[in-house]
């Protein structure tokens, strides 16, 4: 089973518990796992609430007041000795270790020496162990998540006022390479506990992946806020069986009406050399009837800055548009064929175990045509026919 978390309203431990219970995780299994770790009695209460008219499950942790100050060493010992399923123990240990390291870095000390409520509190134990048990109970094999909303403004912690996004949450999500944004609400939307659990359990980040949806869980945050529904959604389903590769890429665009058209081939070559996945032109008509071109660049996000430099240096544009897209690519392989004694490269694309397309390398065919002294058009047709017959294109 695959799962995807919609973190539009951020994430917290109680929101994760709520969405797991709402998706069908056994409350008894979660409660038993928490009881296996703690000495103090901790009880989970479940209620149905509305957030912007959406029904959601709210889970509250009811724990006794304690003066015990726990450390990461203490928590680790409890988890290692508790009667837990190994996947639950592993997830809980990983999330607590991440949280302890982040809080220690924020306070400029070591995880073994920092004393703080955020890791030692009974509510954090319930949130982390309970979430680990809920994920295990649902049989989730892969978990992905959307961009995480962090919030903005200020909140109050044990040691005073804290800016939002919180330093520990930022550090945890940075280490997980999670995409984040502040969002529209001036509140803490992602807690350190929520960030630690996301960092430990989420294996990929992005929009809802291809799947056949089986169920949807909705967990509620503590308060109703005006800016957005304060809920965390969990979509569970069977992954769509496909060999397609889906990656997140960036598109850069600019309208240019005053560049010598003879320069465009060199611009496109420079863009491809600088890391673009593809680069192309579209003819357009701008205001006052001026003919122009839109230059488009498709690229991995980490190549975008270098490609901006190429566009600003080699064209006359003074501004760009950018947006993110999903790039779907078929699995492919390179082979060669022989045409009238000349070697020509062939690109073969596959989808779900079947040959989807076969194409010959144009530059190879052109070089072969020049060597043989035959028309390019004729050799292109011959090479394509040989490639399709040899590699079985549909």
C-alpha cells in the first residue's frame, strides 16, 4: 500500500494520529504501542470535528502531569527495551533521533546533554510511537508527501518567544530535502514533532503520485483558522503499475522581439550545453503587432540558475517566467543498426514492458548519407524501416 500526505496545513503529531485513525488504523494497536513504552498512563481520545465544513478526526493525548525531565538517552532506552514490532521501534527511534539532533543543534549542545520538554514530554512519546504504530497497522510500504506549510509569525516555547517557521522544524525538513513554504496562516503549522515524523517516514516529495485510491484519512489540527482548513489528509492506494519516470522539472520562458533571428540556433545550443533537458522556440505576435519568439527551457531545478544566466547573457530579455512541471519519461535504451554498411544509432522507448517507439539518430543518418552520397530523405526512410523491423516498434 502506498500513502501520500497532503500537508496543506502543515503537520503535527496529533494531526498524524488523527489522519491514521481516520484512514482505518486500529486505535487499540496504537494505544498498546504507546503503553509498551511509557510507565505513566497515557490515553488517546477520539472525536469528530469540522474544519471549514470538512469532517475530520481529532485525536487528543491525555497524559498526567509529570516533573520528569527526559533526555534522548532515556527515551532511546525505553524504546529499545519496549515490546514493540521492529518496524514500529525503528520508525520511533529514527524520528526521536532526528528530533534530538535538531533540538541540540538549535541550542548549540549535544543530544545527550540537552534537557527539553519537546523530546521528553509524554505527548511527544505518544505522537511518535503512536504514529509509527499507525503506519505499521495500515501496512504502508511507501509514503510520499506534498510541499509542507510551515506558517509564520511567533510562538512561545519553554524558553521564550520563537520565530515561525521554528528553527528545529526548519532544520529537520532541510535535512530531509523537503519542499516547504510559509503559507497564508500566521501560526505554527508544522511542529518539530510533525517535522521529525515526516523526515523519518516520507521517502519522496511532490504531488499526488499515480495510484488507485482505496481510502482517504482526514486528521484535524487543534484549532479552526480562517486562512485554510486545518487538516492533514492521507491518501492510501495501490500504486499504478508503470515504468514511466515522473520527475519534477522547471520551465523558464521569455518573450523576445528584438533579437537577430540568426542568433537563435546558437542560443538553443548554449542552453542545452548548460544543462537544459530541452529548449525550443514558439513564434508569437506581441503588442502593436510586433512579431517575436517565446524561448522555452525545460530543466532540472538545480540547473535553473545557470540557464537564467545563459538567457540573460545571450538574448535581449530582461525578465523571465518560471513554473514547475511534472516530466514523464519512458524508459529507453540505445542500440545500433547497419544501413548500407554504415552504423546508425537507434533510441528504443519502452512502456510497461512493450516497445512504445523506435527512432533513429538523425545526425548519424545525415553523416551516413554524406559518406554514401545518397539523398538524406531516402536513407532516413531505409534506416527507420530497418530499426522498426529489428526492434519491433508498434
